[in-house]
């Protein structure tokens, strides 16, 4: 298995543009997590899916952020409109229960 | 006061030393997670535990639920262990995931 695959690896966009981050979890994993990491705030959990259903999105900073998991093999995190303070590294992780917890390599987002 | 506190914040050790990183929390938890973040930024899940002790290679993690404390031990440390080690807790009841601020470990050859 290639692990958790995130795309793109790097994204630079202008303020106000829509940004979509993508994640392919490990096959067979039933939980998927989106995290954000910044120097100021460290790591934060944004949203957690279990069996494709969002369980807790209380970490999503505001309405500009939305996440979907249309099937077990794909999830997106969308920011619309993007702002400079959204600049961060966004990680996706998947697991089967508490086992096999695996992180993707992250997407480094820069909003200018 | 942070709900999840790690100590020390920074640690420098000589190769071969036994290392302990501590994590204390003030909330009720269902599980505690130890993560390792390498200088290149990649994150690896080391352990998820809710009681007792787990071991993987040179790494050992313990948790004491009554004392709300967990430790991560590294035996025979090596320069490749240099990384930031992060403790995170899953709170019990509502699903909330709280991260510690991390311990930056540097192991010198």
C-alpha cells in the first residue's frame, strides 16, 4: 500500500481563491482525520470521519472550511474564500479503529 | 494552564542514553496518542494507548490513568531519533483531540 496520499504537496494561491486539498486514505481504514499545523497554534484536529460520516467537525475554524468524504477512498478539504491566515500544513490521516494510524505527507498551503 | 502538558520542551542527549519524555493531562480521556514528527515535517504515529504499556523496538510507552500521566521512553537512543515528540489525548465523552506542545529531542552522535 502506498500509504495515505495527499495532493497537492504544495499550493500557493491568492487571497480570495478557492482551495481544495485531497486525501486518499489507506484501503480498509474506516476513520479519516484532517489536521492543520501552524507555528502559532501547533497541530489541531479539524474534522474526523468514521465510515465516511463526519463525526466531529468542531475543529473546523469557520464556515469558509468544508470537508467531504463521498466514498471510502477519497476525501476533500475545501477553503472558500481563502485568507492568508489559512496558510499552514494540512495533514490527512487514516486508521482502522485505533490501529494502523497513518499520516499523509501533508499539503503546505500558502495564501498570499 | 494547558490541558495537555509535555516535559521537557527541549532535550539534548548523547547517543546511547535512555530518554524519557513526559505527558500530563487534566481531562478525562479515552486514549492517548504519541506522535513523532521528523525535521522534514512528516508525522508518524508511534503508539495509541488507553492503559498499561506498549513496546515497539526501542520505544516504550506507559500510561497511568489514575495519575493522568504518560511517559515515552527511548532506549539506546540514536541520532535518527532526533525529532519532535507530540502527545495527544482523545477526551472521553465528546470526541475532542487535544495536542501537547511537543518535546524537541536532539540526539548527538
